[in-house]
C-alpha cells in the first residue's frame, strides 16, 4: 500500500507539480518546434513517453550495476547519453522491422528525441532522487505523460492563435512564446501540491 | 590513475558493445525497400499537395508500386511525371489531360447583405446567416481561403473575387476542397469557353444581387449549333463533349460572362452596369 502511495505521489508530481516542460523547462526544443498542429504534438508526446520509459529502465540498470559498483558515478551524464542514443537507434531499427505501423506513427519523431534533454533529465533525476527500479520506470512514463499534456495543450492554443487578429509584430513565434509563458505560469499553481 | 583507467575502459567497452549491437541490428532488422520507390519519388514534383488522393508523393509512389494506384494521377507533375514514372515501372506512358481550376464567379460588384468583421476566412464567413455575407448565394466571398490552400501561388483574390492563374495551376484542386461555396471547378487547360457564374436563382433575383450573374436568358442556347450549351436550372451549362469552342455563345451573352477566362489573366470583363 505504501509503495502504491509513493508511486501515485511520483506520478502526480511528474505530470503536474514538476512538469518537465512547464516547470523544469526541459525539452523546450520539441515543445516549440513540434507544437504547430495537435496531431503531430500527440505523435511526439507518445514517442516521448515511450522513449522516457525505456531510457529510465536502461539507465537505472546501467547506473546501479555498472557505475555504482565501479565508483564511477561522476560519469553518469556521458554514459547516459551514450546509452540513450544507442537504445533509441536500436529501438528504431527494431520497430521498423517488427512493427511497421508503430514505426510509421513514431518513426520521424524517434531520432528527434535521441538527444532530447527531457530524456537525459529523467535519467539523471532518477539517480538524484535515488528511485528504485519500479519508481524510476513510473517516473519516466508519467514524466512523458506530463510532456504530452503540455505539448498538446500548447499546440491547441497555437492553432487558435493562428487565426487570431493580432499586431503583425506578434504574429507567429513571439505570440507563441508569450502563450508558453502564460501556460507555464498557470502550471505554477500546482507547485507546493504534494501527496505524502 | 586506476580511476581514470576504469573510466576510459568503461566508456570504450560500452561504446564498442553498443556499436557492435547496432551493426548487427542493422543487418538483422534491415527492411527491404523497393529500389523503384526512390526513383518514383524523384519523378514526382515533391509538393505533397495530395491532389492524387494519397497522403503525399511518397505514399502515392508506394501505392503505384503496390499496384493500388495508376500512373498519371499526379496533376502537378502532369505528362512529364507520368512519362518518368512509366519508364521506372516499365510500362507504356499514359496520356494525361491537363486540368486546371476555375472559379465560377466573376461578380466583383455583387451586393452584400451583411457586414462581416470576423476571421478573414471564407469558411468562417459562411456562418453568417444564409451563405455568408454576400447577397448572392453562390458568389465568391473573396476572403482568400483558396489562396491559403494553394501551394503553387496560383490563385489570388483580385478585386474581391478569387482568380486562378492557369499557367501556375497544377490541378491539385486543394482550392476546390476548401472552398465552402463549392464554386471552383476543374476545366481543361486552354478551354476557351467557360461560364463564370454559379447562381441558380431566377433571373430577376440574380439581377438584383449581381451585375454580371447569369440570368438564364437562353440566348446562348439558341445561338449554339452544336447543342452544347443549355440553361439548366436558371444557369447556362456547357457540355464539353459537344462544345467546339466556336465562341458564338460568348459573343451574344448580354452579361459577358461566357469567355475564354483561362487564357485571359487580366480582369477586363466589363461589368454590364456600374452601380
């Protein structure tokens, strides 16, 4: 029961209170780049959930069984980058062969996420918070869900901004950045919101 | 010293292992792609306009290889693309008739029944009671939704009415898809005789809202020797299988709305009456 509550707290934290994009400001590049249309934003979000879950599991194992036992914790960043990049490449090849339909859906987004800082961030945060394996995977999945929530919300706002009648100087990116700022501000409302 | 050695060793070994695994994986999981696919994609214009009915040039090329689609559906590439694709697929080239879009309205002066100040988009303007702010039920609204949809810079709103530049038009008909009035139609490139009105109202009503709309006077019908033009439901309609482009109907039309619109890119159709 206790573990269940811990996992619930981690999930809520990852999705709302410490949302990767809007509170931690990780993974801003795809947030601005792939949020022009809601369907591509959803595709990107699902790919991120998938990769973050996989990366959490893989980096947790590498950290626990390799780095800690050899006393090489200071190499986490470089090793995690290597592991994540190789993993994403491998998964991409595997999907192309085994599940072409999933590859069609995720294919173009997967290489984009290879060196995404949200993915590296989840791996490092897992270590920082000294999560267990299960906790790490849950944190990865829910962190991805938080990413998806933010990017989908933002893309629907942007689609509306396209049609709005605003001063020429604000058209496009300036307005998108202001909207992103306001969205982040609204997510501040969740800070201090803890289940423990 | 030992620590540095460990660090270097761990990274080197991990790099080597991952490299090896990826190398093996690329062989094991290699997906065979048809070598004709890139050649077909190259033959297509790459505009991904969707005029062929597929999601893009790549999807269309794949469909051709799978035998699900015919060669020659690409309007943008036209005869050129069809020829190249036929060569790649090893079949006889097909003849493609070039089609372009035409806006069946030229009523620059049609009356407005309401003032619309919403989003500058025809689909949005259609929410104004009836069929948009224009008093003519089938007149061009002129907010340029078709201009936005066009990927080839071929349709523009000139004097409040959308107009196709037939030379730039590739016939993908994205404008036709988005036009909420449904007044954009495909015509053969270089067609001389077209009717630039879509109003099916009775003549008296049409006359009230537009100074060049078709009033269904039957003059063109009487003049035609080839039985190719008929007034159907108060609007002159051409049967292109019979029309020989003699131009007699254009000469007698009192509203000057039958013309060689595709050849003429300027807007020199004189409104019958100035308001």
